[in-house]
């Protein structure tokens, strides 16, 4: 191919130089120069666009490029972050990446991006994994790597996107036009835990627009839930002061816990100013679901009168509350001390699963009695069960988090409506019991009065 190119490029010189013997030296120089330029251009083009380079532009949105990623697990810790440009490291990065969880060493991932746009563009790179991830990148042809750090443990501004929400795992990168960049991501050894590397890139403008739209959707859905929740909270609190029934106080606590948990799901509740360690951001979700369940237990205990009707289940729900608090403490320890976030999430899920099994047995036990309040409670409980089944099914099909949050809020509103009816029924039953007790007391007083009169009459005689 080189000889053919050399011959083709040499033809114009021979056409315009009839005295080729006198010009042979010039021809040789021209030929060599042209061949050198052709080879240089060919090699530069091959070098500039490596295999599996992902083409991106300003319209790119959530582009998944697993197929373009190479990686390997450095189980011997042979390479450090400082050896990112080492040829031996690049040679080791030859395995194809398959999405999944990995452990047992430092994890290295490599891919190439080319900015197709004719201008410099900012992109948002989302890197999966709970521990801190070092994103190192440079333009092909340069040796100096830029470094950015992502991860849910990284405080702002080291994590550039840290001010967008405590669950974000992203950094911004600015790429020059028509340039190819090499990216190498370094995941520190997770120890006994696992990490799941993921790589998604979006244009900065489209990501920010999507973030705003997502926020607005969540807010529009959450606002009616919040408004109805606040109204029900106020009414329930007033009823507590009127009737002095702890059921209304526990119901108020349950509504507030539901609103707070919904706010956490929608990322409206951010405790950045209150929590000094970013790792404890993961504590918020498990903490609020545990408090929500405990508030639910206390409401059920007073609503069904478990202390009198079912003393065993009254004690069982108290024990379950302590069980969940222990699970929350263990989860927090796993997050904050050994820093095993995936293990921690699995741990709290195991505790919640155990709680669900006991709740199912409790529901069967209540169903056997089938009094009016029991039926109303089981209707509300069934709504939560259906919501949980629907959420799991939809999450397996890749449903949007906004949809799952909306289903939860709708289910809670239906459940609260049912419980409001139940509270009204309970209030009427309590008033009837009170009236019956008062009538019995009046009858008893009359009997006592007649007995006193009869006794007095007999003594006088």
C-alpha cells in the first residue's frame, strides 16, 4: 500500500518534469515527503479515534456506553492512582465490561469519548458506585490527566454535582470540539462489600433541563399530598384535644411521618447543613421508613385497642419496634464505620422483610375476628400491600422513580381516607359505649337510691 501511494503521488512530478534524470533527486525528495505526510495523516487519524470511541454531541441524553468500556480488577493492588498513564495498566485493561457487582480489588475502567460538536461542550458524567470514584481523563495526544472525584461520600465542591442532591454521583467535564478523550475511572477496593460500576453521559444543558423537569414533576405530585396531609394533621390534632383520645395523637404522628418519608423519596428533604459526614446521607432513607413503620404500629395499637383485645400482639408490635430500631442502628454502623453501603442497604431490607412476614401473620389473626374496626383496618392495610406489590413490579420493568413515588403517595392518601372513616366509626362506637356506661351508671344510682330508701324504711319500722 505504501509503494502504491508513493507511485500515485509521484505521477504529477513525472508529468511536469520530462527530464526526469536531472530531476531524480528532487523527485525522490518530493516522493519521500508526500509519503511521510500520507503516513503521518493515516497514523494520526488511527491514533486520534481509538476503537469503540463513543461519539457524543450537544443533543446526547442519557447515552449508555457499556459496550465501549474495558476494565479489570486489580486484586493484587499492583497499580495505584498515580500509575494511570502506565502502559502496563493500559495493557491490563482488555476485558469487556459486563454490568454487575464486583469486589476483591481495585477496579479500573477505561473508555473513549469524542465530542462531535463544532464547539466546546459541557457534559455530565454519571459514574456508578457508592464509594468515591476518581475520574481521570485527558485529550488524546496529551499526557497530563485531569482528575475529578465523584461518589456519595464526597463533599461539595470536590464532588462538583454535590450541590444538586445528596444522592447524586456525577461530575462535569468540558470537551473541546472534534477532540477524542481517554477516560480512566479508578474505584478503590470495596473490601467485603460490592460496587456496581455504571457509566452514563448527558449534555450538561439537557441534564440540567431534565433535572428541573423532574423536580417540577415531583413537586406537582407532592404538593397535593402535602396539602391534604397538613389538613388531616390539623384536624386530627384538634380532635385529640377535644376527645383526649391517644388514637388521634398517634394518627397525627403517622401522617407527619408519611409526609416526611414522601419528602425524602422526592429529595425535598436534604440534611446537608445538619449532617457533617456525607456518608450519613444514606441514613436518611432507612431512618424515615423505620420511623414511619413505628408510627404506624402505635396507631394500629390504639386504633384496634390491642392492649385490651390482643395483649400478645400489643407486646409483639413493641418488640418489632425495638427490632427495627436495632436494624437501623446496625445499618448506620455498617454505613458509617466500615463504609459498606450496599451491605447496609441489604441489612435494612432484611429487617423490613422480617417485619413484613410478622405483619402478614398479624393481619390473618385480625381477619379471623372481623369486627367493624378490624375490617376497616384490613382495607387500609390491603392498600399498602397492593402499593408495595405494584411498586416492586414496576421497578423491575424500569419504571420512573417519579411514578413509584406517585403510587406511594396515592396509596397513602387512600389509606388515610379509609382510616379517617375508621376513626369516625371508632368515635361513634366510643360515644355509644360512653352513653351505655352512663345509662348503666344512672340505672345503678337509681337502684342504689331505691335500695337506700328501702333500707331506711325497714329500719324505721
